[in-house]
């Protein structure tokens, strides 16, 4: 089985688009069994509403995640919404928030209570909010919140170190990883902490998947990255 944990459907403000039909065709071509989807930073609608619109595609192979701005919702709204979704995606740059802003921590407390996974965008760039090390600090305050640090933890060696030691932290392979680096990090933190993600359509499923297929490791370890870790975290058993 192959599960892709990171995909967008809709139209981004930057003009990037991906339809559900295009994604399904890519899944078919690449023999991807299940795909997690969430909206882009949409042009014409608020991202939480866009998330609800994606529920129409929910089935055994399409798994919608809730995306929202934690500054604009109440814990109760998030708790109610999460009854319909398998997890969440939060984008620290697009929605312009700091995970260490204690004013939004009641929302994180609700997320923690759900035990459903949250993917958090990270990148080493000239924006403090996107630094993966801030997500690591967040995880210390919410030790039961299952967090997937996106884009291979922005290659933060500190983040990898903590991911390996923290039962509630994971990372996914989209965009910033390469096969050799995945091998090195897996040796350090264990293959049970890594999931396959493509970030389509900013990257392509076939190219991102090839990184995993080319790994010089046991098939059982590849299987953990490609599906077993996601199955466990998404409670797909």
C-alpha cells in the first residue's frame, strides 16, 4: 500500500491549481492507494470553508484534512469540525500565525484532545513563524498532540533529533528531502517517524515517490514510510 500524506486540491492565490480529477489520475498512474487532501490558500473562499467543500470527495482512497486559521476560530468550532475530518493542515506562512502564540493555544488544546494528526508547514526562510524548531517547542507544551512537521522538517538537524525522541512528532518527505538524506535521517530517528508526502501539485507524485523507491533500506522500512506509519496515525486499521 502507498499513502501520500500531503496534497492540495483547488486554486491557490499564486495561480497553482489541481483538480480532484488530476489528482486521481496521478494516483492511478503511480499506484497510490490513499491520498490526504486539503485546500490551497484559496483565491475565492476562506480555507476552512474550502476544506468542507472537499468533503464531497471523501471515500476509501481520498482523505480530506481540515485547514483553517487558528487565529480566526474558537476551540469549539475546531472540535465540531474535526468530527468530519481525519486530521488537519496548518500553514504558518499563508495564515500568518506563530505556533508559540499562547492566545491560540486553546485551539491546540482542542486538537490535542482529538488525538488526530496535524501537519504543520515549516521552512527555513526569513519568516520566524515557519521555523521547524518552533513546532518542536510547541510539541513540548502539547505532548499528546500528534504533529507531522512538513517538508522534511525543513532539514533542521535539531528538529530531527527531537522527532526521534518524541512520541508525538513525525515528519514527511515532500519537497526538501532526497533519497540519501532520508536514509541518513532514518538511521538517526527510525523509519517509524517518517511518512511519504508529495505536496502535489507543487511537486509531482511520481518524482517524490521515486525518492522512497530508491532508498537503500529494507523493504519493511520502506513500507513503514510509504504506508504503515500513516495507517497507524490516521487510525485506518
